[in-house]
């Protein structure tokens, strides 16, 4: 920009400043106003460009994009289409209205989880798990489900920005070329590359190649989520970087040492499935594994455990060492945070299990815990049987971490830095001044899906391609590689990391597909095509290595209290938002947290006793100060939280995440995190502030009030009396005024295994995605207007410091004698020929009588216009909606349909083929997502159906059966397998709550 | 007839007369007709009417807002999907009941004291039913489709579902509204003729003339009138019981704890009469004062109304006791928990305010002095009006908020729209009463005249 233009822009900015002052619009800096001016200037000069830089997508652009995706679908997703042309001849295998599925891999903290993505005429609409992929095995989690929402997020970055102004990608490439020329001339200082841990073989090969090609390049790994923490911890514990690959299906006695194995980590879906498979008890003779959990904050793993002890984060190491001593036949040191008797019984149980035992250390625990787990597995003979050790799939030869970058950059070591797909300005520990470090670098390049906090400190911002738009490859937790292939051409001209790395290496031509294909050049074309089809590259799993002996540091007994007292902090990534990268996803913001059931914000978790000591109650604000920094957070008292420990969740409170994230209330726990203590910190001061913050929960009562809601019993009680779930139950009345329904064809039904359910919320997210369920925002959520058709109720039983946590997924029960049906004055809720309780949206006038009369309260009402279906208002998210599901307007009731669109599809297929609908042909969205296969669905008229077998179990019971609603959704009572030698303290007398 | 047995009210001070002083028909016609026919109105009337008009605007604004934004704008949610639209509806329907009771049932029972209060009680009924009828429509998620409740032949094969009490409800309210209107209009005919004859301007003569349907007051007319009026009364009388019974079945039919109760029909009918009479008293006391008709609407009327309030109120109180007793005696944990949360839970202040207003304050009416003290009676009637609204709200809300699954428990919090619509409808109702008093005779001229005539004859006969 010339000097004159610069001056006039500044004048315009000052004028705008005056204007902003007058109309009260908040502004942060002159730059921001300047950017507005620039945007206006662009609007005048290049309307087409301004159109793309705008906040919303107009219909014309959307149609263009959809046209592009259609063309792409015709070219089997090769991503090379140059022109948009309508179909002249219909492409083979594309039947309009019939979805196609493509195998791909979605990233999860740098690792890959296989997915099958449903595509309707080139629009990805739904993510399912890939049964052939070892990390998915057909299951998904909530974050994977939300990938389609993130893809169509209208606030994604849409164009490269240079100094905050729109610029072309060609200009960016020119800048990279310039940089390379200058480097070749040898006139430059260092070049920094900041990436997150990645398992992508292509990225790792590219980075390794760059290190060769560019001698001044230094690679820094920024790891806000601790992806590489287990490898580093084991390296410290044994001298060799390894990660454990537990095989839960082989273990009979499992021990979690602060390891949320079911809820976190790249293998969580596979582990949850294996864990549940070891607990699949239907008859009294069936075997069941036993899980002990020692944990420093309540997790869903602890909730699923048969025995759980809450200990402070810094007490886990002592417990692990004490246990190791007991297993070795010695004595445990005094003063452990758990009772010695309890530990002795646990040690006996592990010894008895021998090579069928498994000890797992939390990824964020200290090397001492990892060393103890390694030693335990070795002593018990479990190594190589229930757990294998492999080289970390995310190992990357690097020059340091973010802290090293900051130190070097501030010393003036770099003239250029590439920050790829990471947001260190938000996710850096608070003791690093990343903006200052970036300011000390002449040229900062950032790539990301959003113009985020880091993009605002970069000279160049390049929009990243979403994983569903990308070619790449990723490894699973066991090292298996799988391809990432695009479902749609990049909506906003985003670029993969590979393209930027290639440009840096001087390759400005190769497309991402060629770059990825080059990594797998050893595979011939048929093998590559087969891998793309299957979603897995065969024979790529890492080989197990024998681990060295553990080096056991002395950890003593009870940890010494911190100098000056204070509370212990425990940091956790938000289960859905992670480090905040998913903060702009309305689905994930509105998805209730598994245990707290909080939405649209986070809280500081305190134990009831600590909250009482501090005199604070749910929602009251506290100030937490540690290491000279201070944040304010609302309190949530959580049963099972260790005393004097505060759990803080990362990922909330972002400043520039987008309009959806701006609706949420939350604190930013990164502001309290130090490089040296990323996961726990001691000596925090907590002071009540006397104010109340905004906390929104979807469940207001936590106890079952002595009702038969979640029936539970111990395995021993079930073996004594198979009818234990029905003990004391009055026979349900079965008279009815109305005649019985007849089902000549199918009679659909569902069984939900509450022993298997771990409360992970994947089913709820899957239901939301499949059925285009609206999100309502924080204000409406606070008023009880949330729309989820399926909810997971979480009840506590027993003592607040040692609770029994029970999960109950509650979809529509599709009652045989449905209370909603006779009360509707306009016949909007009716019984179908195949047993469903159908809601006819067009007929509904919104009396809400059906919801009043529903004892399960599963009906959801469109209180306001939650979901604009008008193309002008709907934005790009319109393209994501499932075309097989009816839209619902304001003022009508909706609810779980048993995924009637999937039933219809299966029925149509069966009719065309002139056969019966096979068992397993209809899979509901919740069932498909469930990692533990807790949900079974099928035809009750088919005696061979899996659902009939489930319902035949003596564990099966109907919720609120005495009301004579005769639900088609029934539950298998929750079984626990506590050690008979451990005195049961109130939690399991065999009776049900 | 009771009055003829004890002919002269003045001789029995313990029981005030239904009419004070000697009146004849022309004088009564003149006095009552003048209220309507006089030209200028006192400033107070206009000031009060302006205040009510503001409330009418609030009502219209609130309805517009509700229909354009959606029912989520007022305080409902899941699990408590019914709120003030239902409780106010029941309250208004209840208020409507006194009119029919006074007009039809007391007519059939030949209680002549009803004569001077039945007209405005009937009008009150009509306006209350009009208000009540709006609420279920505003309650709907898609109010513009309310007519789908009607069995109208249509092309989209839509037919009401007869198992739903809401359809019965719709029919019951519609019947009640039509019969009330007919009954009221029938009773107005002779008086409209009086107004026609007394009106001086051509416009009014025409208006009242058309409305009077050619009434000339011949013996033939009177004979026909009497028989049809009694026949309509006989039709209307069962409605007093049926309408509120069916309204109560909306609740009793549902399996919600706190709704599912066989005592609801009688309990609701008694509650309706209770609140209805309270509203009659609330309106009659200022009315008789403002228009100086204390000799026509006498302390005796108020006394009798208060006695009916005691009777109805004690049945309502019995209802409260029986609800609580059966919640305990049933042994149903769901009922017990719901009742317990009603007593100590988030709506406890409403529950206890309702008990004080409806069951405790009422007891003052056992004293004759309280019954005959207009300020005391007015305050008690107001308290009962408030208490009865609270009762309906507590019933509507507390059951679903503490339903079968504790995880689904939640409370409801009201928004400005709940208040906007309720107070707007109250203002609209009172504005309609004001207009009625201005346009039509608020006291039945012919019946009061008849009463005066009978009294005079009786007195002459005994002397």
C-alpha cells in the first residue's frame, strides 16, 4: 500500500474511531478499526472478494459450492475438478437421494480414528465409525459427530489474510518463495516451525525432509493436550520412549491409576468396547471383569469402576508405589491416601489375576506412576498379554517445545515462524508470552480453520482445510495408519498442512493427494484404492517392543503438604471442546458434560466437603490464585471429587473463537497453567467472591429419591438370585381399556445395557446429527428448552465422597400403551403398524399435553423458532442437514423416532429385494455411535433377533413398569462386580435403588 | 317463597332486605336506564377506563408478541410444559361460573334476591368466558391452527381425537359460551325494550330497537319469555357442573402426580363457584357504590354471596385436605414426593399463600358482621381471587415439576409475558365490564321491577 493510501486509510480509521465512539460499538485497537476500513475499501474495489470475506454465505455462493461438491462426487472425490458442470450423464453409482459412504480418518489429539462419512450428493452429513479401523471399531464419539458441523461452520476462515487484509493464496506462495530465495542467499536467521504432535506419516516425512533441506529450520512441538505425555513419562520412567497399548478384552482385573481410559486418549473407543465386552453378563454364569480406579477427579472411567477411590492428584504415585510393594509381597508405607486394607485386597486380586491383570497409568500423571504401572504389569506377567508397549506413533524429531521457541524467538533467533494448525496464543501456558515471541519474529505464518487468537498475531493467515476436505494420513493408538480422504472440495479454499510444508520445501505444485500418495509409494494402485475404500492401510500397526525395567523413584507415603497449605489444582481438557479448538461448535457446547451435565460453560469442581469448608455453593464464584496468577470461576460441587482439590477444565473462555463460543460463559484455565506443571499444581489459594456466576445444567436433581429408576445389583447378588432386578417389584397391571395392537410385520424394540453404558454422550451427539436437532443456546438451555431427543440421566447413590454413579440413556420408550397418544386432541401422536409411537409434525398444534402426560419426559418442544430452514437465513449449515429427516417448525412437539428414516430405508430395500428385513439391517444412530454397544435395536417379532435375546435376560426391566405404559425400550439392570472381600460401604447391598 | 313468609325486611333487622325502600317499575326503569342513557359521564369513569385501556393495549401487545415469537417467550419448559396460560384459563372459567349459577340455578330455585345482581353476573360470565376462551388458543404452539380441534370436514383428513379431554374441553367451553350468551341476551330483551323506549337519540333508539327484537311487553310476549327463559336456565344449570368437571378432567385424565385424582371434578366445581362469587362481590361492591344502587344491590345480596363463598370455600378446603391425605394414604411415593415438594419446595410460598387466602381468610366470613362490612368483604373477596389463581397455578405446575424421573425434575420461572397476558386480560375484562355498564342496564330492570311489585302487593296484602 502506498504512503498516500496508508495515510488515507489511517484517516478513515480515525473517522471510524469517532463513529465507533458515537454509536457505542466496542473496539479493541486501532488495527481492528483499520481492518474494517480495509474491508470497506476491498468492498468498493473487489466486490467479489469482499463477498467471500463476508460473515455469511449467500445462496448463490452456497449453490456454487454445492455444485462444486456435486461435480466432485462425480469424480470420485479426486478434488481436481477445474470447472463446475452439471451432470450430462449421470455418474455411475450415484443415485440421487441415496447416500454414499466414504472411509476416512478423523484426527483426535493428533491420532486418527477411522470414520465412514455419509455423503448426500456430495454433501457430508453424518459421521459413523469405521468398523475396520482399530481405534473406532464402528464407534464414534461426540467430537467426531460434530465434525460435519465444524466443516460447515459459517465462521471458518475464508481467505488468506496478509496483515489482516484479504490476500490471494498465490500471494502467500510468492511470500514463501521469497523467503526461500532469501534463505538460499544465506542472509537470513533461523526459521521456526511450530506444530502439534501428529501421527501423520506424510507430515512427519515432510518435516524430516525439511530439516534436511533447510538447515536453519527448527521444529517445535506445542502439545497443549498432552498427547505426547505418556511417551515422555514412560521415557522418564524406563529410559525408552514407549506408549502402552492396553488390551482390555484380555484382562479380568483392571486398575486405573488416574487413567480415564474410557473417556480420553486416542484408543478410548476401542478400549471402551473391549472393557464392555468383558462385562457382558446376561445369565448368572457369565464372566465379568473387575475395574479398580484410583483417580484424582471424577471421570467416566471411575463411574464405571467397581471400586473407586478418590485421591489427590499428587497422591496417586504414593498409592501406586504402595500397591507395587504389596504385590511384591512387602508392606505398604504408612500414611497412604487410601486404606491399607483396601490396597492389600487390591494387591491380592491383582496377584490372583496374574497375567490377566492390567494396570494403566494416567497420561498426565507423573513418571513415578507410569513407572509403577510398568513394574506392576511386569511383575504380574501382564506385559505382552494384557498390555503391549510400542514406540510412540507421534514421535517426531523436534528441537524443543513451545517454551524453547519463545525463549529463542525473544532472543531474536528467528526471522520467520510457521505456526501450523495450532493456536498457541490461547493454549500456551500462562508463563509463556507467545504474542511477544511472535512479535519478535519478522514473518509469522499461521494456518488454521479460524482466524483465531494466534492468527491475529500473524503476518500471514492461511485457511486450513477441514479434515473432511483434506488428503492426509494418520496413525491410530496402536500405530495402524489410515488414509484421510476428502468428502468435499475445500469450501473456503483451505489448505492442508501438507501443502504448506511442501511449499516451504519448494514444491508449489503438488496437490495434497499427490503428497500423501507419495508417502505410500510402496503400495501399488490397487492396494492404495483398497486402502481408501477400507479406510485402513493394512499391516501398519506398530510392533510391540519389550519394555526396559522400570526405574522406580522414591515417592514416599502421603505427599508432603504444600508450603503454606492451599488446594491442589487438577487440569483437564474439556471432553468435547478439548483445548478450545471445538469451542465454536454449538453441538459440543450444548452437549451436557458426562458427569456434571453442565452446558455452555465450565466450572471449578470441588468436593462437597471442600465446598462446605469454603462456604460456597453451586454457581458461586471463587478466585483461584496460583503462581502469581489468578482466575475466577464458578463452583460446581461434584461427588467423588477428592477433598482440597480443584479440577479446572481447559478449552473454555476463548476470546476469538467465534460467535457461538462468545455465547458461552466459561473461564480460561490456560491462564493458570504453568509450563512446569501442566496438569497439576499445588498450593493454590481459593477465595470465595460472594458473587454468582452463570452455570447451566440440564439435570437439576442428582438422586433417585428411592425410586426404581436405575436398578443395580452386584454380580454376586445376581448369581444368588437371577431375578434380583425384579425383587420387590409389583406385577405390572396389564388391563387396558383399549384393544391390543397387532403387528403382522415388525414390532421394533430397543434394549439398553446400563452395565455397558459409560455415559460418554456419543449417542446424544449422534442423535443430534442424524435427526438435525436444533441447538437452542445458553439462555434457552437455562430455561429448560434444550432439544436433545436422547438424554443420559446421571444419578448418584451412596455417600457424596464415595458415590455410585449411574448412567441411564433415556430415548423415547415407544410405549405400547403410550400415555401421549390418547391425550393429543389432533391425532398428532399415533401408534404405527410396526409399534413406533410416531409424532406427526404437520398435525401438531402444540398443546403440549403429550409432554405433560409423558412420565419419561422425553418429548421436546420447539418453544421458539430454533432452526431457520429458510435458505436465506440458514447459511452453509443447511448443506449438512440430513435430507431424510423432516424439518420441524416452531410450535410443534418432536421426539425420538427410533430413527424412522433408517427403518424406512431398510424396509424399502427389503421390499425391492422381496425379502424380510434382516436382523441388524436397521441400526439407530445412537446404537451405531455407541462405543460399548450398550444399545440393541431390532424386531421383537423375530425370535432370532439380538434385541429379543437381550430382552430375554433376567436383567431386563421396563422403566416405570407399574404405570402400565409397556415401554418398547427396556433396560438391562446395572451390574457391578465388587470384590466380596471389600466391605461394602452402603453402595451395594444387592438391592436396587 | 321465603320472602313472602317474612314479608317486611324492616321488621327483621338480623336479615337485611333484598331491596331497601319502596320502589315502583317506572322509578326503577328510570334509575337503571339513566345509568346507560345519560350523556356526560363522571371524570372518574374516564380516568378508570383510561387505565384499563392501557391494560387492554398491554394485552394486545403481549398477544402479538406471543404469537410472533412463540410460546417459549413465557415461562414454560420441559417438564413443565403447561403454565399460566392453563392456570389463568381455569381461573377465568371458574369466575364465569358464578354468573350461570346466579342466573340459572338460583332462578330455577326461585331465589328472588338474585334479581338485582344476575345481569352483571351474567355479563361477567360472558366476559370471563371470552377471556378464558382466548387462553387455550394462546397456549398453543401454533395458535393459528386452533380450529383443528373442531370436527370440520377437510381435505387433509384431519379429525379430532375424541379420546382427548382437550376436545371435550373445547366442546364444553364452546357450549358454555353459546348458552351463556343466549341466556344473557334473552334476559336482556325486556330491558333493551325499556332502553329503546327511553332513549332520546335516534341512533340509540335504532340500536336498542334492533337488539330488542320487537319486544312490546304484551302478556303473550311475557308468557313466551318466561317459558323459554326457564328452559334456557334448565339447560344452563347442568353446565355449571359439567364445564368445570371437564376442565378438571384435563388434569385428572393425565397420569401426572398431582393431576391424577378422582376428587378433581367436584373440587374444581366448588373452586369455580368460590372464585366466581368472590369476583361477583369484588365487582358488586364498587359498582353499587359508584352508581348509588345500594338500595337495589343490598347488604343482603352481599351476605348471601358470602354464605355461598363459605360453602364453596369449605368444599375447596376439604379438597386440599383430601389431596394431601390421599397423597399420603395412597402410599405412592410419587404422589407423596410431589405433595411434599408442594408444601416445602420451590412453589411452597404459593402453596401457603393459597392456603391462607382460600382456607384461612375465609373463616372470617362465619361472622355476620364481617359479611355485612363491605370493606372487609371486598378485601376477603380479593384475597380469594388471588388465592384461587395461585391454587390453579400450583396444581398446573407442581405435578410435572416433580414427576416420575428425578433427573427430569425442573421448575418453571415466569417471564414478563406471563404477567403481561394475565394483567392485560384482567384489564380487558374490567374494560368490558365498564363498557357493559355504560351500554346495557347492569341491573335487570324488569326483574327488579317485578320484585318491587311483588313486595308491594305482599305488603298491601298483609296490612
